[in-house]
């Protein structure tokens, strides 16, 4: 996907998105990523913050730029926020972003300055106080039809970048290149791969392995055991977190650690997926209903299913935003591809159905995690395949 400048800092962008209908194997995606990685032509600079000229300019003048070696590069929002986390004042970077975007000028003692110029002065005052050396990663990116160099990430010196092509090569080594790819999404900050761990059958939950990686400090390399169900065009996933994953931080010899540890960890991941299949089958048989004696008097009162989801969401530290929760209630729960309304499986499917329409990978994962919380909580409190709930306002 080609990025378009509409801000002083470059936003994150989706580079490629494939789903199961593309008919790709793991080897196909690994080869595709190798070609993309070669075109990105990444290069790292190890420079103190105080030694990097970085300045804001209006979007119409090209946006923010930084100078690293012989490279004069555009600046991504993700990289700027990583850099600004090393400044002495928390939140300073975001405040400077907002200041630089103001369409205004100010005078002081006869001198006039535009907002972005004032932000640049403040930025320089604070960056020159930071002598810590960081790893500044530059890559090629297509913007407005032109290939330009971009500051893509700013991480510590001991951070060990693992290319997405390397991550996929290791995945091929451990799973085989003939695995069916359920989906592959590559953005400017991270990648997510989903491969089937068994043959895909229509309407049946199947075991799926999900692989995450970031080259610029946004995610660890991780392998997750999940479930995925193909119903028409709706791929729905539930997550098992307790022991259904293997996670590798970006330090040291990552290939050696993965090769030494992943085979044993896959035993636990596959056990978790097997237990997930059993849990989902139980959720299909479990219904959510009002407790005896419950009376609802308003047409817009939440139903028993919606109330149970809302209660589970409220108990979490990271919650589904209201706008997304409304989508779950309005269309996810009664989508033709979801399990019957009123069942625990239907509640799970309603959440994961909406997750598939989210462009942001982090939001997709959050929804899938909450869907699993709903299933786990429901199974824990059911009595004879029945979950009784009460309206939230009387609790």
C-alpha cells in the first residue's frame, strides 16, 4: 500500500494483507516477504540523541525530517514517539507534535515564530540533553508514488532486530513450507502470520498457529496457539493465553534460542489448542439466560448475552471501546456466520466476527483475547450448561 502524507509525521501503514482465499502456503509468503525486505533496504545508525538533527516542517513542505549520516530522511510517527520516550519529560513528544501542527504564529519581544519553529526550538533544547546512543533504523518506503528513505524505528543499542524474512524462514524450518496460510498482514511496525496446524474444514474450529514479529521494537517474536473457524468468509479466532504461546525478546542470538526452545514449547501450544477445541464445543452447548425473576422494562435494555459480555469487558484492565462493543451487539452477535444467538459460542463468535473487520492488528488481538475471556468466564460459572445473569444496574 502506498502511504500518503497528511501529517507532519508519517503514520503507520499496511503494506500487504492476505487471507485464506489467496491460497498461499507458508513458503509462498516467506518468499514474498524476502522480496519485500530486500526492497526496504534497511540500515541502522548508532548515534546519540543529541547528535541527530531532527526538525518539524508543515506537511505541505514534506513533514518532519532527520539527518543520519548521509541520509536526510522523513520521520515516522512511531519512530518519533520511540525517540521522545528517552527525553527527560514524560509526554513531551506528543505535546511537541501538537504544537508543530498548529496553524498559528506568536510574537515575543518583537520576534515572530510559527508554531512548528517554536516546537523545533523546544525539541532541540531537550534532545541536546540526551547523550544516550540509540539504534536509528532507516528503510525505504513508497510515499505518494515515490520511494523515499524513512526513519522507521528508534530502539536501544542492545535491541537485536529480527527481520520478518528471518522470522518466516525459522517458521518454515519448524512447521514446514507447505502449511496453509490463513492470513498474513504486514504493516510498517509489525507482522502477523496465521497458519493452519491441521486441514481446514468448513464450519469446524481448527488448530491455528499465529506468529508475530516486529523489526522496530513494537512486538516480540511470538508463536501462539489459537483456534480458527471458517464459516463462509468469516474467519473467527479464540485465544488460549495461559500456556499456549512461546515468546522471544529481541536480544542475543534469537535463532539459537528459537531452535533450542520452540520444539518443546510447541508441545504445550498444541495441548492448549486441543483444550481450546474442547472448550469451544462446550460453549456451543451452553446458553446464556436471565436469572429467574429478572424483569426488563425498557426496549433499549441490554439482553442477557450483551449484559454478560459487558460485565466481562468491565472486569478487564484493557477494554473493548464503546464504538466496537456497539458493533458486536448490533451485528456481530446476529451475524449469519456466528453460532446461534443466546449460546456462549455465539457470544464468542460475535466478538471475533467484528474483530475481522478491524484494520488495526492490536485491536483485532484485543477483541480475540476478550472473546476468550468471555468463553473462559462463562464455562467457569455455568451450571448444567446454563449461565444465569442479572441486569448490570441491580448488581
